[in-house]
C-alpha cells in the first residue's frame, strides 16, 4: 500500500474506521499515531514522492524508537522531522499529556498515606522527562492533596531548590511561616528579636500566620498573639504569630507522627 492515499485502502483496513468498528485496543501504535497525524507529508501527484499518514507514523516511530522515545523527544527535535509542523507536533504532545493525566487520575489515592501513593501519583507525570524536576505537594490534615506546584527543573543529574521559592508558592488560600528553634525560651515567652524576625517574614511572604516551634521541656503552654498595626504596616494587613511547643521524643525514639501533629495544628488554628 506504499505511496497510496489511505482513502484508497479498503474501508476495513483504514486506521480510523478500524478504531470505530473494533475499538482502539485492536490498533497498532502506528495506526493510532496515524489517526493523530491525520495526513501524511509530501504530495501524491504523479511522479512526485509522498507518504500517507500511516507511513509517516511508521517512520516517526522508527526514528524515535517507539512511543517512549517519541514522548521523550523535545519539541524542537520533532519539528525537524519532514512533514511535522507545529500543528502535528502539538497534537502528538497533547495526546501524550492527556494519557498521562488520565493515568495519574487512576493511580491517585484519596489520600497520600505512604511514599508509594505519592510515587504512583507522579509516575505518569515524570514518564519521558529528561531532567530532574522538583514539585511541591500541598496536603491538608488528612493527607489529601490540596494542590501541587512545579518549583524548578534542573539538569539530568540535579535540580537546585530554594526554600524561599517553596514558601512563596503555597496554596493560594493561605501561607504560613514556620521557624524552628532549638533553645528554651525565657519565661515561656518569645524574645523580641524572634518576634521582629517573624513580623518581617509575614510581611515579606504575605503570610497572615507564623509560628515559632520549640521543643517541649516541662509544661510550657502554647500562646498566640496579633501584631499591632503600626505606620510601617499596610492598613489592611492583619497578621499574628504563635508560639508552639512540640514533644519530640516517644521514649528514646524520635516521634514518627510529628508531621501529622504539626499539620493538624496548622489546619485547626484560627
């Protein structure tokens, strides 16, 4: 069937008609890609070479070593292929992305209760990627996903992460600043320098709540208070700072549920 228009093929052998009659599962990779491409390249005028969509699909899969290689291919590399213009390249990349999103939705658990659940959620997202990517995932107190944000994309061997960038890309509905302390506060109250620092953090990051986290030694009480508005503050910016004491150890072992307690505290605080 070389150098023939697909329209000249018997109806039962055409990829699109086969998909409608038999279902997509019965088609080969080249058949499915041909449907996405819709048309081949060149021309079918007498004496002038041309390829139909199926032949173009076979050639592309051969050049990129299958679907995985085609998924990994960069856009500028695909645009170098004869017959692949911006429209066809966009169609190919869109098809792969839709498949990944469907797969991610099927693999995502109602809550992230383990590292395996996180891996299952992001595996389709990272399939075909060449470089390391850092993504921040935002969860509520029940470990349910509130959202996610791409932080940075690096090289094939590393990605540099700046903590400030993560702080500034939290869920849109709230940002919270945490500052851990490894000292015992005097009289169970924060020092002036610590409060000034938290005040500056709140203003810088646009956070309405901040917390100083201390290790619990004895019977210290958690406290929380608001910053008074002064001339240096925007009139509409109302924010506060809390002081929280956490029990770090269970016997001689570091507590495994510290993260859950901290998240519960953040999500339940007014």
